[in-house]
């Protein structure tokens, strides 16, 4: 079976099963092409709210599927590949943060959306990479405990100098592995290219960028810019997708190492098998988790 034939089979099965396919922007091109909604993690969850289908199939990682379930608890949410986790989301647990909160009771706990549903139950407010600065500025408390990504936390802290931040050692191991040498090598190879990076990268890498922003922000900036060449400092799928969408421009991965294995574990065949109920995993959250984790998400929506 060719990719095109399998894509057609997926489209037919999707219609038969009344399923909406949600795909994170880091997914492979053949999955992006057959998805109903493509975007960042929270954008996918928000879009799922308004979809008429009663089954949501997540082509992404587990915390994203949990996010969909938190916003649409009445819908059936399936993770296309059960092995698709997220090292950042899973590196801190509820017990650890409960202890930190007890040690710093005067701090507001701000959780990046890239966290598990269980961890969200002990956090005060959730943020995305695009909304973090705005939401932190609106918080009445000037003491912020930002988890789990210390690089994103550092970026937000620099934009909010009026606040006091406490950061824990955590974050995305893929973005954090990018160093200044990689940026220098990329700019030497493509001296006319603008450097666009995600704030999950190290502070010294962000300092060398022409633009720092979320995945969606990077894509919007590149499309709107009059520049013709760009070095993309986030998952390499974004450089590929941008090249398809803007063939008149050139997009270069900052480094070939910017590949998320957890995102890439989901295949088009996984999508087909999940639609055929021969694969995938339905996401189930207990009533307490659903209720308690929604508190920090509802706070984010109210402030953002």
C-alpha cells in the first residue's frame, strides 16, 4: 500500500467512525495532510471543543491527549500511539511539586501546558509558550514558581523583570541540547538567513535569535516576513512544513539533532489502526483529576 492509498483509507475510516483527527505541528507530513486540525497542543484542545465529532484522535503525545480530555470530558479521546510520551511533561510529578509548594507557599505555581493532568492538579495557573508572558504579567502575585521548563521560565522572567521567579531544573531535552556552536554553524552556512527559535532553547541560544516564539509564532513570523531565508530553531518538522507552504522561501533546520522521537513514533499506519480500533489508547481521567486539573486551565483561559 502506498502512502497515498493509506491516506485515502484513513480518510474513509475517519468518516465512517465520526472521528476528528488532531495533529500537532511536529507530526510527519503525511499525517498533517489528512488531519482535521493542525496546531500547537492547546490550540488542538480548544478546537476539539467545537468539533461535532464525538471521538478525537490525537496524533501527538500523551499530555496533549489529556489536555483534550480535560476540555472535552464528554468526548472519547484516543492517543494514536500509546508510546508517545513527553520527557518534559513526565519529569516532575505531583508529589515533588507539592513539596516545593510547601517550601515556597508565597509563590504562585505557573505550569507550562507541557505537563501531565496529574501535575496540573497542584498548579495555580497554566500557560502556553505564546501566552506565558501576558498571563504572568496579569497575575497579582509578584512571586512566580515556573515549572517545568527552566529555559521558557528564564525567557518569561526576562520579559517580566518586575516579578521574582523561582525556576526548577527541567525542560525539553531536545531544545535544551541546542548550543551556541550549533547556531554559529548554521549562520555560517546560511549568513543571509534569519534565526527563529523556540523559548524552550537555552537563554544563550535565544539571545542570538532574530525572533523567539512559540511554534505557531515561528510559522506566522516566517510566512509574514519579507526575508527569503530562515534558520528554524525548533523541531525539524516545522522547517519541512514551512518549505511546503512557502516554496519561494528557504528554510534550514538549526541542527539535524532537533528531532523529537516521541512525536515521530506516531505513524500513518498507527492512525489507521487506531481508527480501526486495532490500536491506539483511550485516555481516561478520574473525576477528581478532571475537576482539579481544570482549575489552572480555566485560570489561563480567564487571563489569556
